[in-house]
C-alpha cells in the first residue's frame, strides 16, 4: 500500500506526533527522549514565542494503517530575512527504514514550502537555535544529550538518496575534567583579568540572576551568535520566555558571569548535570515518577557527565582568552561536584574560536551531525 500523509489537526494527533519518537526508540540505549510537556509547549502557538515569526504545520505518515513517520514543516521568517533566503525547514523528522515513507514525508514539506514561495528546503532544524539541530551521522554508539536528538544510521542514507546535500556540520566533543586548572590556563586568566579589568560574578538566587542579568544574558547571546549558521535573533518575547523557563532551574554554582570594569556583562557560561539517564528512566514524562529521576539527577545523585549548554562572549572580547576565565572558575567546581567529563553539545565545525578553547584539555570528538539542503523544483 502507498503511504498516506495526514496533517496534524487535533490534540490527539499532536500527542501521536510527539510520542512516535518515543516508540521508535523505545529500546535504544543511546536515544534520550524529550520531556513530553516541553514538547507540548514547543508546538503550542500560544506558549512558544517563536511563533511571533515562525509558521509551521506537522505531518504524520501512515502505511498499512500504521503510524510510520512524522515531520514538521517550518518557515522561520526572521532567519530568512536575516540571511536573505527563501528556505523552508524540516524538523522533528522520524521514520521507519522505508524509502517510500521518508520520500513522502520530505516531499510533503517541499510542496508545503513551494506553496508559500520558498525555493529551498533545509534541515533538520527547529524553530530556532534553542531547538535541536542536525541529523546524527557519526557517534551512533554514544549517549545523546537533552539538547540533541538521536537517530538511526539509515536516516542520512535516505536523505542523501533523495538528493539532499550537506549544508552545515556540527561536531561534538567529550571533554575530560582535569584534576586541577591547567597552568597555562591560570596564566591566561590572570593576564586577561588584569588587561581588560574583568571579574567573575556569581549570583546567589534565581531571582537575582533573572532580574539583574536575565535580559543581558540573552542580549549577549544575540550578539555572540549572530554570525552562526541559520541564527535568528531572539525576540523580546522569546527572551522573557527563556528567562522564566531556564534561569530558575540552573545550578548557579555552574553559571559564571564575566563583568568588565563598568559592570557590563561580556561573557557567560551555563552548564548543568546531565539529565540523559534520568530522561531515559522517566521515558520523557514527569508523572508518575519522572520528576523523581530528574530531581535526583539535578540535586542529589549527579551523573559523571555534565552538559555545557552555552558559552557566549561579547564579540570584541572573543579570541582574547576570556574563555579561560570561565573555566578557571568552573574546573574546581566540576571536580568538587564529582564530574568526570563534559559534553560540549553541537559546535559548528568551522567555528574555530569555540573549538580552540578545548586545546588545554584532554578531549575527543565523538559525534557529528549534519543539516542538509535541497533546491525545491
């Protein structure tokens, strides 16, 4: 039988869209499920501020009356304006190992984009950089993180067979925490502090970091990330949403803020204990016991792995050793908290500025993911 594509139109169908990934990877040791409630909010036009400038539809694929795939079609109008493109994005793509299914899903998004005046399709991408990006093409035997997606090796084979070409690659690193701050790191830190009048600031409450520095953190991200692939500046609505959503749950010991002599924020690093295993145990649900596994991982029995969620440095301070200041503060904290290594999460392969910061550590590149592009005809 041929593949039937159905647009998601009801809450029940949206739940099927979200849960399909969980079922497809139910017994996979490396896949980390998204938190179900977060996904419901992500696809809710009233709760996700990205819909201020994004348009989307979601589709389910059926074969022999069985759900066999899913895909999201997205137009990020702000990104298209920023980069002078007419691209439609495909995201949240999952499918069984059947070329007829993957073809039908991607053709649906191509046609959806063409109807709206787009001339190219790219992905996997989400609404913004805060969503998972790229298709895993190396590292299928490595545990995923809460900030990334896992996929089977056959995905990229299907994509390439359908005429999609590489648009961008991200690499991911496993960085081992040293027992002490590297000597060269310490020297650079002292030079940078004295030369540029910089200092580390640590907030002591979620109220303080949200009220005093929340806006500045996300403004800094807009500055630091603006040259990166496909980036669209965060809107004020998104900034308010992310301040409320993320800053109250971070461990402030692992959030160094770098201030200059004028008390302006010029750098920030945010990391947290890995929730990968906790999310696997909870199956992506808070109830009935998912909350227990997540709280345990955050506050009680922490994993040996931590996630480096973001490092942002004001453009005029980049390549001047400011990152050394961040990690001189963090390394003793990581050791005290019992972390053995960190996951870098995706970094654009051509972003030498970011990758240079790992030169002082023992590290290995263990994953690679790719965004593809294809002209719509």
